[in-house]
C-alpha cells in the first residue's frame, strides 16, 4: 500500500512538473511573439551579412585567379606550395586590384559594424531589464563575434599584400572612405570600388519648358540641370528653379601619419598628438586659445597650430589626457633577434592577443617567416617593433566647437 501511494505521488509530481514546464515554454513563446508583434523585436538578430560575404567572395576569387597566374608564370607545379610572400611579388596593377577589393571588404565591415554597435548599446539596457529575451541578446553577441573574425581576416590579408604596413591602417582608411562617400547598408559599389552615385530624378516638365526648352546647345551643370550662366535660361523656360543646397558633408578624419590625427563630429572634435612613450602627464602642457592649439613636452613645443576662422573652439570646456599603449599591441609587426634558435633571428611576425598561458614578459607572435603560421610566445627583449604606425603614446584633447554644427575643413588649420 505504501509503495502504491508513493508511486501515485511521484507520478503526480512528475506530471505537475511537466505541465509547469510546458506552461513556461508556452508563456515564453507567447512573450517572444508578443515582443515581435508589439515592439518589433525579432527572435533572432539579423545583420546584413551579404554586404561582407559578397565582397569577401569577390576578393577571394580574384586572389585565387592571380595565384594561378603567378604559378603559371613562374612554372611552379601544382603539388608545390607557393612562397608565403607571393602576393608581394605581383605586378603593381594586380596588387592595386587586390587592394581595391580588400578596401571594399573593409568598407562593408565598417558599415555593418557601426550598425551592430548601435544595436548593442540600445539593446543592452533592455536585456538587463528583461524586456528582450536572452536568445535575442546572445544572437547579437554571436554577430559581434562573426564580425571580429572578419576584422582579423581583413587585417591579415592587408599585411599579406603589404607586409610592412600596419594591418589596421586599412580600417582607418575605410572609415574615411565611408564618411566621405556615404556608403549605406543598401548602397552598392561601382566597378571602380566607390559607392555608386544615386540616379538623378528626371527634370519636371513645368510650364514654359516646351517653348524654347533646353536645346542641344544649352550648357549642363554637373548635377544634370542647366548651368547658372546659360544664355536664355530665364526667358526660354530654363526648367524648375534650383532647390536648397544640400548640407556640406563632414570630413571626419585626418592624419599626417607622423605627428597628429584629428576627428570631428557635428558639435565637437578630438585631437590626438603623438608624444614619446617615456613621458609622463606632469611633463605635458596643453595651451589652448579660441583660435590656436599648442602641446608642449617638458617646455618644448611639439605641436603648434592656428585654427581656421571657421574652426574656432570653446576654451572653457576643453579636457585632455595622456594615453599609452603597450610596447607590443595585437597587430603590430615585429622582428625577432637574440634567440637561441638561430634560424628564427631576423625573421618577422605579427603580435597576437595573449591567452591565459602567456607569461607577462612574453608576447604571442604568429610568424610570417620562417615557419609561416607558427605561433610562439617570445620574450619582449627578443622583439623589435617594426610597425610603421607604432605610435605608443598620445595626448588626446577633447575640443568643443564654438559654433555647433560648423563643418570644419580637414585639417582645420589656418595655413
């Protein structure tokens, strides 16, 4: 009797737990469907992967074609592996083609990653408050991981074509290109690798357009309409009047690749002045006027510029800081020396992120030569940073524009 009662109770508990599980699953499903219906929150985050994958495929196909041509021209049999640096031996024209295709990949990555960053920032508070389901939040994080892998891939390809160049340079250039040409998620690139220009709308056929309309001899302006000084434009129905001028596009980034870099937004700007890595904040003085900026290290001016009359700044809200990088950052190119394994001395490679087993005095390096692809943890004293962009310290000055919305020339200096 006892065992019968026990089995009945156990069965009832099991059945109740099963019903509760089904109820919770149903409620969760209804909640997700409700979020999708009421708030527009899908069950899984989708990003424009085609913008990256299509450009990646175009680059890989072209690279494979050049690889086959290189092997044929140099009579390298199919069973023999090409030298690791075969891309560097391509003619200039072919290298330029690869660079353009790789730039297209980087521009697509910049556009997609910017959208992802916005979605990460906007959805995180909602996730913490339980407004959006965990599945959706983690699908955003999965997309971030995919894009990070693409970042590493593009950077590695850039160094394959130009080993002496910092692999991250292509992304700075891609940001400049996107900001200048306005590539969007829907916009396609033309055959030269630039964003395709939007089609001009047809000119309206208003009254007077038929009487003496724009004949073959009428001059055309770059935008497709009649030129301002075309004879007879007023009397002979020169078409619709010109609309308001579009706002000037902000050129957001400029650097001289040696002493400074500057970025601007609509209301503010940020100036980065490169300084020696062995200076301290107490050694630095930043002198700011409404129309001039000076940075001094131990009393010696290392950066002095007068601002353009349309690029004035507020001096009461300026802040600055000293930022330093490590001697060997991920992506830096390095040369090996002083190693007991003699064949590695004089070789080079690329710094990687440290893993949990990397000692503090060592750097993980993926070799480019010899033993391409081999990863070693090498002492810092046996490495020389050869990255062209190895600027390890900078004074970062935050600037507020005197006139909000002013479009500064880049660079914004008087001369």
